[in-house]
């Protein structure tokens, strides 16, 4: 069965390689993706145990970041290595997360040779895979290299259980090679056991992304305010993680709101920063002045486009009210708990299929779901008319996020059980 998977992955790789090599998200780091980690790779130096944490994208790495401190506390002298698939994730790790980790690499393609080479170069003691990053060749290579393999923030969609079962029958069950499956919720744990994970190794610990949500102000916030061309005390509407088709609607709503609140500013943070030029064009077509954060917004534009990576969470702290995109399209939504963790009222559209748990948690507790742009405008008018309600919803949102934290500590504690005789030996 494993041989079949090895052969199929090489065949698929031969077909998909041109796309992978040219796609804007994955076109860098080819040698590392093939498992060749040379002298220019950012591998962590030292003799402490290596904890290799993998998240597919920038957002996934941020969800892993609250575990850094608890892991260092429980594995003194450890070296934390991050890996990611996307170029934006790599940039995030080398920038915003650089002071908290010891190295960053591109994850190898899930090919038999690439994964074996990567494990020989990295020599991990623990490999942590997030969400559904179940890569059979990588898991097998790590196990053969003597590492413990852990899933964190584990999730299995009920709609995909049958597909997983069919796949596992064909290629062998990689879940049986995992030493710990730390799941977000009890129903996720039930599905993990249903898929063949060893029952004693499945635990419900929560979602670490919630631990990164609530954060107090820091001096860098004022630097960001200046770079956005914002003034302390003015009202700011931030539209975060927007997608194609949403910005035009939001700009229309904003233009009408300005008739009543001319001092109101709008910050648009597109999900993909390479769409910044498109948003600038849309704003100008709507008769609005516009500037870019990357240029310091010298125009003092009514609309500011946040065209940098890794600053949205801090930008939310500057908001009066927030709308989260991906929810007026069929994209399935984006993270609504991030602005809630900054104590901000959060609005979002009807299409939140990928964040149903967050919607259930936040709606009526600091979050408002609206059906379309007209309903969004009506809700914003109501909120801007009532500063007391804005403050109350923001406080509710912050309290809601506070109730669901602590997964990072639980995950780190669970990982200590992988080494009952003490921490892994230095290599």
C-alpha cells in the first residue's frame, strides 16, 4: 500500500510540477522543497532537541505561534524550526516570528526521496503537523528517523470522512503512525478515532489560534498608525481579508457613510496583497482618495490599502469597527475571532462555512452577521450612531475570546508525555 502511494506521488508530481514551480504562492525554495537543505538553509544551530512545527500558510504559522513559549518552558534548550508551503508563510516566519524561532524552511514535497533527505538534514525529535496536514511520506520518514509525530488543532470535516477512509484503505493509514492527535473539539476527536487513530492517543485540547487573539497595545501600534496615515482619535473602519468582488461593495457603503461621517476612514486589507493595485483603482473610480500602507499613505487618503503581510492583527487594534471579508463571496469566510480578540465589534457576511464554530461562538457575543452590503450599511450606521453600543460589543467580543484560550499550554503539556523518561537527548 505504501509503495502505491510512493508511485502515485511521483506521477502526480511530474504532472503538477510546472504549476507548483510557477504559482505565486509556491515558486520559491525549490531545492528545500526537494529536500536539499544546504548551507544557505535556515536550519537551527545547536545541540538541543529539535521541535519541527509545520503550518501550511502564514495564518497557520500564526496559529502555532502561541505554543512557542510553552514548548520552550517544557523542553529547555530546544530548537524551534518552522516549515511552511507558501512564500507568504516563509516571509512571515522570517519577519514577524523571527525573534521567537530558531529557523525556518520550506516543507519538502511529500515525495519519498525529498522527505527522507529533509529528515536526515533536520533530524527532528518531534514533528508537529497542524490541522489536516497529513503527509504520509513525511510522517513515515520522521518516524523512521526516530521522531515523535503530533497533530495539533486537529480537524476532519464530516463531509470528507468517507474520502479519507477510501484513501487510507488504498495507501495505508498514516494516522496510526501519529503519536498524539490533539483535536480542536470532541466531534473532531470522534472522527479521528473513526478514521483509525489509536483511541488512547487522541485528546481534545482546543485550538491554539485562540491563544494568539487577545493582545494588548504595544509601541509598534503607533508606528503602524502613522504608516497608515491615521490620526489618534478618529473613527476607523477596517475591512480585513477581503476578496475579489467584495471591495467594490464596501467602497460603495463607505462613500455613503462619509456623507454623514466625513471624518470616517476606511482601511482595506486584501487577503492577497498583490491585489492592492486593483483596490486602488476601484477606490479612485468611486471618487475616493486612496493611499498605500507600504508607501506611508502620504496622500492621507480617505481609503488606505494595507498592502503588507503580517500586520492585520495589529491593525485591528486601531479600528473602531471591523468587517471580515471572504464572507460576501463563496470563499467561506476568514478569521473573525482575530479582531474580536482585540476587543472590536466584528461584522461578517452570510458565507462563513469554513468558520462555523467561530460564528456560533461570536454571533450575539460581539459579532454581527449581515446578509448583504445593504444590511452591512444599516448595521454600521446603527453602531456609529451609538458609541456606547460599540464599546459594549467590543467588550463582549474580548470576553468571548478569553473564554476559549489555553490550548497552547495543554498541547505543550501533552507533548511531554511523549518522553516519559525526560526530554529527548541532544543529538
